[in-house]
C-alpha cells in the first residue's frame, strides 16, 4: 500500500531551525464536532458543577433539559408574548360580548397553536439554523424539542384561560372545565400538526396560509356557513382528530429527518 506523501512545507529560516521540535501537531477536524456536541448536550447550568465524563455519560434527563433550554433561546422571542396577548384578547372578547366561551376559545387557541407550530422550525425563522444543522443532534430531535416548547406553552396558556373562565360565577363557561377543554383541544392539535408538517415540507408562509384557510372556514361556519361533515369533524375532540394529529406530527418528524425534501432552494439567511 502506497503511503500518503507528506505535504510540502517551506524550510524554516536559519534562526527558526528546530523551533517546531517538541510542539504537537494541531488538532484534526474532529475537534469541531466534539466541541459542538459538548456545547449542545452537556452545557452546565450556571452555578452547577460541570458533569464529569464524555457527553454520552451525561444523564438523559439532564441532556433533555439542556437541549430544551438551548432551543428555547433559539426560538423567536416574539412567540411567547404574542401567544399570551392573543389568548387574553380572546378572553376579553368573550367577556365583553357574552359569547359562548367554547366557540371563541376553539378559534383563538387553534389560531395561536397553528402560528406557533409554523414558526417553530426552519431556516426562515432561525438565524442559527446552519449552526444547529452542523451539530450531531438529529433534526428530528430539534424539531421535537421545539414543538414540545411551543405547543406545551400554548397548551398551558389555554388550560389557564379555561380554568379562569370556568371559575367566573355565572360566566360564559358555566358548563364546566372538561367540556370547555374538549371544545378546543381537538382543533388545536390538528391545526398545529397540519401547520407543522407543511412548515417542514414546504415553508412557514405556506403553512400559515393553508392553516389560516382552514381556520377561516371554521370561523365562517361558526357564523352560520354550512360545512361538509368531514371538515366539520376536524373541529371536534375525539379519537379520530387526535389520531390524525398524531399521524401528521409523525409525518413531520419523518420529513425533518429525511432532509426536508421539498423545501425551497433559496438561501436560508435573511438579509
């Protein structure tokens, strides 16, 4: 087997002869992946001691918490206050107009979840997308982490709002907490899963446009426009809607791991 020839290097000047003796060679390209892996999966919490051992030896819960913390910093900061403001606006509308809380919350909560899922993943909304893609963390894991953060935040807001409206004496949600939750849980999960799949396979703008079209149809139906039974069934909470949401989410995860095959080819960096 032929040995690979050493790269040519100009000779040192007389005054520097022997200068390189005893100095180790610079580290190879593997140091980059090692540093990225350690920074992504084993970054210590301020004030805590750094875990000993390689990144693979870090406990699973700590790694999951570190990943969620890192992804929360990378998400667009406007997601959190915008979701809360829209939820509060929906509650104020219900209280001011005396409308049925279930119908209004199903529209408000599903709109917030749809927009959040569309903005959670992709180079259009993430200035650090190339850096994250270069880390050894799987795109599927990144997608699941971001969806967990955004959807979990919206779900917590919706539960808090529902509990507050149910607690009002003789309020618009006097029927109870569980019936109120069932009015918006199914539409929220289905519309968020659909938006997520379209965002991964297409782009966030198209995902929000398609999700908004479905949302507008349901809003018009709430005002008296007749809808087909199949489309009306999407706005209920049951095994069919939850199963559809799970299938759409799994399809989005699979598409993210496959390299997002039909995503547009324009540059990811925004000017």
